[in-house]
């Protein structure tokens, strides 16, 4: 189901349709403009597992489809920025001769690819790009950037020692960013973009390259730079997966979701899917329904 309630600034809830009426604000003065509220209230109707479902557990997908849930308009600010970037770039497709925000489908699922353009180095092929407007922390994961503490050295190569405090006499250190492509975390994005590739190649568009164009929404800030994110845009290659592996991955996820609709129950998300619990605590809009499913120990009705 789409989102049904707004969470107001005083943490009380109001039906979205009531909020958006003329003079509908229950607090007397709106927390944001009506166009913004209308836009963040929009959720796509669930039509089955899609390429972007990679990384979401079956319980999350199922409950998001059947639960009337509440959203805080302020929590969707970054999503709104990312959506605006997509819209702006998609609007240029008519003047750049590319396929953008193209709806794709086959017997397994539907999806929308961000951008398909001619490979200028080999015009018989195409380049598939997915836009990501996300935080610098996420981009460090895409790039495999880690932080290590290294000693600060004197001119003679000896470490600079702390002169006071509980660590007096120990080497003074500085945080250094290191990039190791082997540590890059792109599993979900790789499955997602390869699924778009399967759509397109089966429709006669051979793909030579796949990539992410990532924009750090906190680019140029101190925190982004401290994490090793020094650019405002990154092009990140995505490796090609075997078609059979890609289709099997989504078939298994669809099976688990279909089973959830049949039994009205699904297992909890894995640590990978719930971000080691961080999603459950701070970023999941159906966490109450999830807890209720655990508490009852039996299916909840949609």
C-alpha cells in the first residue's frame, strides 16, 4: 500500500489526504510547501519484485506492500533530492538522443532503467548507467574506501609522540583514507543494473559497459572529505554477471515474497538487508508492523 499518514512535527499523525486539503494542516502552519508534501507522499504501487528490490528482504517487501504506514516528510528530503536529479537528467533525453527512464519488462518482472546511450568508442554497443544521489558514506562503500590510523612522522622518520594526556608517550596518528576495489560493496547495485542489462540485451540492445554515476549529496563538506570523498561526481564500473545467476537471484526473491503473500508471514530481514539493525531502528517505515509480526508469532492480515 502507499503511505497513508504523515508524522507531524509534534510526532502526531494525520491522514495524508486530510493534510493536503485546503486549511488541512492540524498544527495551523504547514511544515513544508504543499507541492513538496504531495511529492514526498507519493509511493509507487507494488506490482511485484523489481530490479531495485535487490537488498530488500522478503518481509520488508511484503509489509511495504500491505501496510498502511506513516512517513515523516522531513525524512524524505534526501529522497526528494535524488528524485529531482533523476527527473532533471531524464528531461534531457529528447535533446541528447538517449533512452532515459525507460520502462522495461519480460515474463519475470518490470523495471525502469535510468540511462542507455551509444558507446561512442564502439557505436554498435551501448552504455548502461544508473544514477545514484546518495550520502558520502554510501559512496565510500561503492569505492571500497576505508579509514586507517597512521602515525605522524618527524622529518627524520620517527613517530611524533603525544606529550600529555592518558596516551602520553604513544605515537600521534592521523586518519588516512585508502581505496581497495576488492573491498567495494556493490552487490545490490550489481544485481540491479545487470537485471536492466538482461531486459535490454534481450530487446536487441547489446551492452558494452555498465556503471553508476554517483553524486554525493554532502559533497565538498568536511565530513565527506574526511571519508575520502573528494569529488562531486564519480563514475563507478559495474561488472557483468552471468544471466542465469541474475535471473535466479530475482526468482528466489520473488518466490519468498509470493510465499509471504500466501502465508501472510515472512522471515526477518538478514543483517545485510537491515544494515546490521540500523535500518530497523532509524530508517524503516514499517518497523511497527514488523515488530507486530514477531510479537504475534503468526500471520497478520493485510
